[in-house]
C-alpha cells in the first residue's frame, strides 16, 4: 500500500517488486530524468514511464511524443478583443477595450522527486496493472472478468480442456455407435441367411405321400 510518508528507498523497493526496470541513460540521469520500463505490454511493446525534474511525469511510448500523466486543473486566460476594420491598405485590428475569457486546463506539476515516483507508482497500478492485467508479461495477474469466472466455474483453462476432452469423447462415441449399428446390421443379415438355409434344409427333407406313394422335393 502506498502512503504519503514513504521514503524514496521504499518506493524504489516497490518498483523492484512490481518488476520495473530502470533504463535511464547517463544523459537523462544528468538532466534529472528517470525512465522505467514496466513488465506490461501494450500495442506490442513494453510500457515506459518517466519522471522529469521539470515536474512532469510522462508515458514515454504511448504516442508520437511523450504523454503527460500529471493531473489537470482549470486554467483561465484572458485575451484582448479586437475589431477588424477594412482600410485602404487592407485589414486593421483595433482593440475594443474588452477581453475574452478562455477556460482551459493546465497540468499540476510535481516538484519533488519522491512525490513524482509515488504518483507514478499509484498511476501505473490503477491504469496498467489493474485495467490491463491480462497483458502482464509472466501471466501472474488476470483481468477481473476472468477472476470472477474462475471463482464460480474453476480455472477457465481447465474448463476449456474439459470441454475439448468432452468433444473428443463425443466424437469417439459417435464413431463407435456407427460401428455398432453396422455390426448389428451385418448380424441381422447373417441371421436371415441362417433362417433361409434352415428353411431350405427342411424343404429338401420334405416328402409327400399320395396314394401310398412317396414323392420327394426335386432338388
């Protein structure tokens, strides 16, 4: 658990537990920058985050340029209002004496290195380790839906294995049933042939007596 009074060494130890790798170059270190590589892939590459002496914390490889992760606050700016007047020489701006208000956002800088690292760890835990847990390199973490499913139904991999085994057994049973039906059909034919042979034998041994004379079936 991250608390506001953690020492820098404790935070470094936490990054090691989380599997972060310090990939800071000598030039970056000289400029007060620290870059970490997380054991989580997104879009085919490991996520990298950075802490900057200027007060910014950034996702280093999420966009064309490093993406700022600092929180935002409302920012109000006033701009002079001008009228555009057509003259013989073109357009001319004339200040009206009024100002236009623009409400935007600005990033909240984190001046202390310890606070920046603490913020980075909390941000990554929430947005990468939890929301993208299925992308952990060694598979020690699982997404929420998979965890809930396995709590109710057992290991999803085991369930899939059993389903595949069931399908294989069903296919084998179907083959065996077809074979049995074929054998039963052959047995029925054989039994009919045996009955016919028996009838023929009886007919061959049959004689008829007419007026004291015996007549036999002609073979």
